[in-house]
C-alpha cells in the first residue's frame, strides 16, 4: 500500500515493504558528556530533542514490519581503518574517556543510547566514515531486501545525515529526512542542511516531520490491531 507523507518539496510516496528506517549514529559518544561531540567543544544536550520523536517513529516502523537499520560511526581498536587525516582533525578518536576509548568499536561510548537501543533482529551497521555507504555493505543489504526508499533520522544533520542522504540519492534511493528526528550541535546548520535537501525540487530528497509520517503509517499491523 502506497503511503503519502506531506513533505518539502512535495508529498513523499513510499511503500512500507520497500522502505527502511535509517537511524544514524545515535551513539553515546555524540549525545552524552565526555564523548567525541563534547571533546570537540559542543553542547551535546542539543541532540536530545530528536530522541522522543525517534522513539515514536521506531515503534511505528517496528509495528509496520519495516526494515530498521542503526548505524554507528567508529573504528577498529587498532584504528587501522581511521585515516590519519581524520584523526588529525578529530584528534580525540581513540583517546580514553569516561565511556571508554572515543569512537572505538566495542567501547561503551561507541554504542547507541539506551533510549534508542536496537531491537533484536534489527541491523546495526558500523561505519568508519561520515557517510553510511562508505566502506560498508549497506547498499548490498538494501538491494538484497528490495529497499527503494529510506526514512532518514539521526545525528548530526549536516554531517553524517547529510553525507548519507547524498550517497543514497546518488545510488537511486529516495530519502525522506525527518527534521524533528535529526539534530545538530549548530541549530543554524540543522536548518540550512534541511533546506539544502529539499531545495531545487528536492535535489537530494524530501524533508518532513515525524508527526506527518506517523499519521500515515499503520500502527500495530503486526499485532493485528
Ligand atoms: N555522526 C556524525 O555526524 N559525526 C560527526 O562527527 N558529527 C559532527 O557533527 N561532528
């Protein structure tokens, strides 16, 4: 069944069977004190506005039986997958923090915040870059499942969300970005990044809200309600 969500630059049409929810990098290292975001001098509390709307979207997409994919930015403990150029400008990667080594896989801070913990069976995708397609098997998994559209959420709007939407758009996936389910340390970057996606007739995709999505998504389909 085709769903139509009010969005910019026009309604976003999708079928739940061929759509995946992408939850990008809702990790302690970005959202909690002592991690990567905080080490870069950012106010991490700014990202928490996305959590409650995302909980509602997660519940609805789970009920609808949609594919849910959580991503995590980070590196191997030996950091062989961390480009020196990235390390030089984010020199805290691999450093010790109260939540373990910053942005290192397997550490407490690298994992997703408790409020958005992946459910059993959901895909958790580790990525070394800002984009979710770079050096990962995301495209392969999406194609194998027949996914054509992505509902994109997470942090930060202008960095990992934007990079991922650009990568997805070039690969032919149609992206709806939920503005209230994304967050940035820089409110002005958040606003402009969203405008850039929907401008020029939707040059990278569509921008909508969780409220408008949730009005369209069937609730409790799996439960028969
Ligand atoms: N996940 C993601 O956006 N990584 C970043 O480094 N974001 C910043 O805004 N720094």
